[in-house]
DNA sequence: CGCCAATTTGAGTCCCATCAATATTTGTGG
DNA sequence: CCACAAATATTGATGGGACTCAAATTGGCG
C-alpha cells in the first residue's frame, strides 16, 4: 500500500519535475556527479568532469519545510533539482518580504557567502528535491577546474543583474504591469524547463505574489481579475492561461487610466454591435 | 587666476576625497599595487601581495563623464579611489533608474561579467579617480592567490545582499522612511570613509535620489522639508545635517501585522531571551 | 461536515504622482 | 563682473491608484 502511494506521488510530479535521469541511489539517498550538477545549472561542465569522483547528495524537503533560515551558519549551497520554493527576507519587525521563487536549476544560498550566515530564508512551496553543494567542496573544485570558478562568477553576476531588474520594476511599474510581467516571466521560466509557458499553475499565494511585487494581496487579486476581463489571461484560482503573452510583456505604466476605460468601452460597444468578433489583446495594443 | 580657482576647488574637495597616500605617479598617470587595491576594497591582502609586481592604472573622470555604458563590451572592473558616481539602468523607453551611488572603495562593473557586456551605466557625479582592474588580470590573480578569489565571492555576495535590502526597502517603506534611511545610510558610508556621518553634502539631485528610492523629485523635496520641520534633520539645498540619526533610522511605516511570521518569530524571541542557545535543525523539525 | 486558509469583491481613504508656478542656483558668454 | 539661460529646488493644488478595512465565497483538509 505504501508502495502505491509513493508511486502515485512520483507520478503526479513527473510532468513538472523530472528527475535527473542518471542520478543514482545509494544508501537510500540520491546522488549526482559533477557533470549532472553542471547540466542542471546550465553551465559548461569541465572537460575532465567525468573523471571527477566527487558526488553531491540530494535531500528531499516537504512543502512548507525550511531549507535554511536567516542567521543560520552558512556552509552549503543548494541547487533545485525539482520542486518550487520561495526565498524571503524578514525585517526586524517580523515582516516577510519575498525575494524570489526558485525552481529547477536555480542556485540557493549565495547570499550566505558574505557573512558566512544566510541572509535570507528558503522555504519549499512544494515537495522539493535539492542537491547539496558544500561550499568548501565547491571552492576546492573551483581551484581544480577554472571553468567552474568562472561559471560561479557568471551565476552571481546574473543574480545581481536579476535583482537590478527587480529594483527597476518595483519602482517604475504600475500594479498591472508588475503582475503582467510576473506572469510572463514565470511562463518563460516554465518554457526553459520544457513545460508550457502559456498554461501553468501558480505555486504561491496571492499574498506571496504581492510581497514579491510590492503590492497587497487584494491588489494582486484585483489585477488578475482585470487582466482576465481584458482577455489577456484567463485565471481561475491558481490556474493561469496566458492568452496574449506579447501584450502582457509590453504592458507598461498604463498612462491615463481614463483612456484605458474609454478604449475598452469603445471596443465593448463595437462588440455589442457585432462589428467585432471578440475582444483580444492584439486589439488592445492596436488601439492604445 | 585660474590657479586660484583650481586650488579653491581642490581644497573644497580635499575633506572628502583623499587620494591613496602611497599611490605613485609614472608617465603622468597614477598607479597602485595589489596591496593598495586590497586595502581600498577593505579585503585582506594576500600575504605575498607585496612581492606581486602587478600594478593597476588609475584613470580620472570629470563630473558628468561616463565610466562605462550599457551594452558596452565588458573587460574591466573599476574601483573608486575618490569621487562620487551613480550607476543607472535604462529601460527600453529611455527611462533612467538609479541603482547605486558608488563612492570610495566601491567596486563597479560586476554586472558585466554575466554576459560580457555591462548591464548598467556608471556616471561620475564629481571628478573621480578610478582604478582599472582588467577582468583577465583579476581572474589570473585569483588563481595565484586563493584569498583573492574568496574575497571576490564575498564582495559579490555582499552586493547581492545589498540589493536584497534595497528591494525590501522599495516595496515596504513609506516615502518618509525611504528618505530617512537613505540619509542615514549615506551618513554611515561617510563615517566608514572617515568623514562626518552627521554633516555632509549630497552629491546627487533630488531627481536622482527619487529615482533611486522609487519616488518623484517633488516627494523627495517635500519629505526633506518635512524631516526638517520635525527637527530630525536640517537641510538647505544639498547641505544635510542629521540631528537625530537614531530616530531617522527607525522611522518607518508600520505595515499590516498580517504579513508576520509565526514559528520563527517565536524562536527568535526565545533565542533573544537566551532560552535557546541557537537555532538548529532539530528545533526546526520539532516546530514545523 | 465543519473549520480554516485563500480568494474575490466592494467601499472608503490616503499617500504619492502629476501638473503648475515660483524661487534659487549654476553655468556660460559678453 | 554682470546678465541671461538652463538646471535645480521648493511649494501648492488636485486627482488617482493602491492600501485598508470589511464581508462574502470558495476550496482544501482533517
């Protein structure tokens, strides 16, 4: 019986979180070698990687569990092999700020290097399979394989750029644009993972999305409803369908809100007169 | 006559931008060695640094000049030896977003590593003396001195943490709190540089402060006036005096108590009361 | 089935952006 | 050194977008 439930669970996740095919079990726990880790991170593996006998242990976390917490002594980096997480920063008053939603192939824990203590907290939003990379092991490897050191600089630089974009977005965009971009970004990441970038389920609550985007949960909910009304997406609970990804991605600070309303009124009138088949995002773009 | 004006200007800046004493001139341009560079970055210099014959060239920029542009091929990192700058990101519509205000000891250009092209633009706000560190030279040094590689990871990790704090601030704080923290942060940095952290001149416009904080220039101006009225600072044009730094630093809008954490809050409280030695995984399991 | 968390939706409020006018400073050339 | 233009800063009036408070609905789970 327990076999069956285990099987059904792994089947349930098979569509979204494929395990590294060649990862292997040993003593009841999963292990990956250097090449597999590099593939997962989408960085070029050292030519001599296959001769490397270093292996990396996998650890499973259940939804809700913490991978590491703020202030905890730093000693290992984590790579997401499957599952979804959030990283949060908690200020001195206990307010939670979501910083990222890591998923397959993402690296966690970089912020712990600075003070040898994690600066953020990582929490599993679904059951997760994480690969442990002890920092000491990593730096030792970096000394042997120069490409690895280089790759690490690249990954960290990319993270810095990502956060710069985030800062830009937070201070420049309207709520609608923030939510729209959030959805298209999610879609692109799903795409890169080999899944549908147009149709997916949100793994996080409106609250968490709002925290991530600097909005309240009510505003997120209202904005999703509005994008739904506009025909740019369809949304029901956590099921998202991107109907017009292009319009979503280019949606900006929507200048005068009045103009928007006028346009949609115009279109609605036309639709009502059967002069237009239906409202769609392309039309919105054309009319704006 | 022109001598006098030049002299008075350099005198005016002397209090805030002291040149590395031991930097030396050669062929009309200034050079620093590895130890001097490490000191400037506040990272431990390799024990063998003095035997290192690598030297780093200085380059001077006048106020308003660009150090590097977005999209420009990346090949060198810059360290601020003296002067003040801003780094900006420019979106596809030409809108400028200020990302940081680097000053003495800060490292520029990290964001270029990722794609081998700078992702941001650095502009001198005052006359600047910058040390050039060719990326290739740097990585070569990192291979020789392990401490350097380590220090680089530290610096990049610190930058990531800094941006995380920025994101938190942007999405959680009110305009007053943003401006107040901006001022105290500036003060702390001046302090670290050995200058007064309570009395200083702003090197940037209200516009640039606003861009940095996600506010309009009018709001920045109004907020400064308000903090002045409250007696927390005195401000006249760009002259700032922090009268009550403590109150400034703790000034905040109290967000809804909803977004507060539960378990970790309890644990933190216990740790603070010395009822728990420290956080550990066993506790995590017990409380989750 | 009942409880609790998550979500949706509405109504009212307020903070901050926007538009606008003025004042002050900086820079430049005569 | 002064005059003029351009940039910067201050202050006011107004409106809107997002927050806050509140209630109802849905969905998940024991």
